[in-house]
C-alpha cells in the first residue's frame, strides 16, 4: 500500500533517489564495487563530494567567500562547534530561544563563555517567534533556528544583525529562497531535507574563522575541514552521495523556486483545512507558521481514536505530535507530493462529516 510519510525526521526522499542509491550499493558507477567499499580518495568518490558541494553552491547561490562542508556529528555537534569556533576568549554570544533545538544549542554555548538569551517564546510553549529585540554589537555572534521542527514555527524575516548571524537550518534548508550573504554561518543535519542521517551541511564565511584566541581540537576546527575539502578523515560517503542525488533531483525539477512554490501549496492546503474544519486548531501564531512542520490539535479528545484509525488506514505514517506539544504534526519536507497532503486533508474532512 502506498505510504504517506509525514515523519519529522529522518524524512522521505524522492523515490528515484532511493532507487539510484540502492543501485549504487550493489554496483557504483559500473565499477562492480559498492559505493560504500570504494576508497573515499578515489576519483569516483572525490567527484561525488565535489558535485555535492558545487550543487549546494549553485542551488543556494552561495557567494565566493563562503565554504561548503559536509561534516559528521549532526546539527547537535554544530551547537558546540559554532561556539568553539566563533566565541572569543572572554567573549559573548547571543541566542534566540525558540524551542527544543535552540535550547540545546544554548546549553553548549554556555560551556564556552557568556551566553545571553536575547528573547524567548518559552512562556507560551514556543508557539510564536519573538520579533522585537535588539542584537547587541558587542557580542561575537547571534544564533537563531530558522524552523522549529518540534513546535511548528518558522522565521519568515531574518533580523538585520550587526554581528555574525548564525543559523540552524536543519529542517528547512533548501526549502525556500534565502539570501546567504545575510548569514556568516549556516548548518543543517542532512536528514530532514537533504539525505540520510550521517552528514551535516555547513556553509561558512571564511574570514570569520581563526579569531577566538582559543585552542580548538583538530576535528572541531572548521578550518581543518575547509583545508581538506571535507576529506580530513573518512567522510560519511553514503549520506553525502544520497544528498548529492537529492540535489540533482532538486536542480532538474527547477531548483529552489520550484520547491518553494510546491512547499507553499502543500502548507496552504493543510492550514486552510485546519482553519476551516471545526474539529481542528492550529497550535502556533498564524504569521509564524512553518511550511515544513504543521502542528495542530484535535479539539475533542474523544475523537482521537477514530481519527487515528482513519489516517492509519489511509496509509499515513508519522503524524503523532511531539510529546512537548501533543496533538499532531505533519512534516512535509521537499520530497513530499501534494497528493499525500490531499489524503490527509480528505481524512480530516471526512472525520468532520462523520462527527
Ligand atoms: C533535527 C534537528 C536537529 C538535530 O539534528 P541532529 O542531526 O540529529 O543532531 C537540530 N536542529 C533542528 C532545527 C532540527 O530539526
């Protein structure tokens, strides 16, 4: 049965990417060797890494003075790497607290120096994005999370920052047009919009590095990986390869403009239903609604069992909300077709008719 996977992550990828990735496990580039057994220093793999990097630069329109890296450790390791690479000895960093992932980033930064939370939406269980705050000029960087995967909020307009703007884009990278030159550093775990878990994408403006006055362990220093073109040690070859295939798919279909329109269509369809269907309520501020992760509640708990069995029967997977919000969460990353969203909308409307 056709499955509609609304899981928050790891996420779905295009069918054709899964197909080609499967082939490469058995016989990569007609070498009669598997992608995962060839040397990462071989010409065949070096080309994969180069293409992954160049497609990232092309699709996101990344200026010349930035490096693109594929690292390991997930976005969670970036929480620490950002701080150790950018926070000066006796320096200060400023964070926007918009939920689970920003809180984790803040906890790591606190290990390295003064960490200031400039604004937070915690008092309303993170159901909005704080907007009226002033970023101090005397801090080393300002960190924000562009899309809050757990709570379903998304920053629509990034603040003009007088200091380095650093952003965790794990769950909405490649989903919409952004102006890279606004940011000094962007990072994203691959497994939400890009590929399988294992690789972490980092986009960093080169001239911000090497200014902290502190010792940085080799593997944690961005300059190590810039100097070795993400090949200082064995890279996560499978994740990089599949990410590259996903980027080829994205380019072939029309790039970010294409996917942004498609993501808006999907989100509009579902939010329109949440707003018009008397049984459901969205959990977040309308203007801050995420196009990637849609969080909503069923107003009558007694209908829960019925709703759950209806969507399960229609092939929907992964709709249960995160424990900190409850209710439901529909994650609709790039590879999801609008047809899958229509299946969910039909189930919601059928429930209303029956109730
Ligand atoms: C999933 C997620 C993370 C954690 O990513 P890992 O790669 O598992 O460490 C961090 N930030 C955001 C916004 C996420 O959605």
